[in-house]
C-alpha cells in the first residue's frame, strides 16, 4: 500500500531558496547605483561610495555566477550561445546607438565590449574554462596567479582580456564554494562580524578614497598604465582580491534567507543589468543639475526604484526576445538526451524537448544550470562527466532532488 501511495503521489517540487535571489537583488542595486553616480564623483561622498561599491559589487556577481556554473563540466553550447553570446551581440549593438544619437559617434567592434556588455563576454569565456578548473589541484591559487601575472602584461582590449583574467579568481571562488560555506555565513556571530566589516570598510574608504586610483577597482589596465611597477602592482592587486573576497563574504552574511518583497525580483536581475545602462546614458544630459549632494542622494534612491522596476515580469515579457532568446530552431536536436537531471532550489531544470514552459526564470545568464553534487573528494579532482547534478541548495531537503515539472 505504501508503495502504491508513493508511486501515485505527485513529485515534490523543489523551492527556490530566497537567499541567492535576495543577494542578487541587492547586488544589482549596487551595480545600478554605482553606474548612476559614476559621473557625479565631484561630490566627495559620491566618490567614496563609488570606490567602496566598486571594490566588491562585480566580484560578488562573478562569485555567484561561478557557484551557479558548476555543472559546466559538460559544456552546453546551446546555453552558452543563447544566454550569453546572442544577448551580448544584441546589446553591444543597442548600446552603440545612444552613443551615435547623443554624441554623433558610432563605433561597433564585437570583440571590444562597450560599457557593461563586457560581463557577458567574460562570463562566456569563464564558463568555457570551467572543466579545466575541476581538474586543477589548487584551482583558486592558480586563478590568483593568472590574475597577478596578467596585470604585468599589456593585454589587448579585445575580449575584455584585462577584466576576464584579472577577475578570474572570483569566478573560480564560486566554483569551489559549497552550500556548507553559505551555512557558515548564516551564523549569528558571522552576521555581526560581516556587518562590522562593511561599516569599517566604508569608513576606511571615506578616509582614503582620494588616495586610491579608481583604475584599481575597474580591472581594465596593466600595472604600468596605472603608474606602478609590476611587483608593486601585483602586491596591490593581491590586496584588492583579498579585500574584494572579504567584502563579498561580509555582504552575503547580512543577506536574509527569508522571502521578502524583493525576493522574486532577484530572479530577474539580468534584465536590470542589461537595461539600466540606457537610463544611465540618458541621465548624462542632466549631469550639471545632479552634480551636488542632494542630486547624488536623489540618484541613489532613483537607482533602487529603477532596479526594482526593471526586475518585474512586464520587462521580462517586453525584452525576453533579446535577453532570453529561444534558439531551439538554430540547433540540431539531440535524440540521445534523456530526462532532465535533478534540480536544486534557485535553479530551473535544463532545457529539454517536451518540457512545457513554466513560471520561473533565470536570475543571471543561464542560472538554470545545475551545480554538481558535492563529492567526498574535492570537486576539481573528479572528471566533469562523472559528477551528478545535485547539491546547489542552500538548505538541502529530501524533495530538493526532484526536478520541478513544468519548465524547460
């Protein structure tokens, strides 16, 4: 009888854990507000806030992206193309149009990202490298070494190589993180410590912000171009990597795991990321009116509201064709693929033929990918194809291993 009841019962649907969605929402708020105040740094406190936010806001997103990319031991070309390359081309063209309209300058180079599109191209390259990091014995140490060495080279702007290699350690950090690491961040003493670290970091930034060249937080130039020799530059970059990682951990420690009004918005942060730049470019025309303390405060409040609005479903319906294009028609079918692998919270099952559309969506490029199980040996010691898809949940439950029906 028990067996009969079990077989006839509907599958348990795994729930999205609010933690990552909450973190991504506030992280995208930092990105939007950072871009809005970038041209208002004549105001002293705006300059300090800009430096503080830029120290860790993109490292935070890259770390989360790495954590959600751990099943790319088996590369999925369709996902990489549809969620990264195609949106990159579309928005690279789209962001060239305002520059043409406002400044009469049209320049399009698909290998040299303009404005915020660099992240899509860098993430594409990072994800291609994922199988390599699962084979490296000390992946994080190797990634840090590559980052430090890359700063000593005059790398070309094509493929955003300076940022791609310089910020690589944060992506690899995400790959080696486990749900247990996030559990540690939820302890009370860690939360208190994290809040104190953020407050202390902000206070220190206000003291030194005019003494720190902003190029160190942009990761786009070699050491010599910033004005230091290679040895000094490597030391400063190592310090920036450590500071960024500490602030990422501190920020995540204060994020609530409860469902809130912004939890659902965290599931559509890619829309806010790719769309807010048009508003930023439009506000350039009002620079003189906003370049004062009150104007900066107003812009920050506007940035929070703008982020929330751009993460709502109506904007997904309007721009899904560009941000989440359906490219099944462009790829050959794979009759050998079987049923979807198990899916943990915060990630939808991989796209498969015969699985109808559902209500959930990706929160960042290809968040629907599923991290592999945490084996008893380090993840990078195993072959990618041998790993199983589970373990991405922050609160594992028996039902978490059951793929939710109703979404590709």
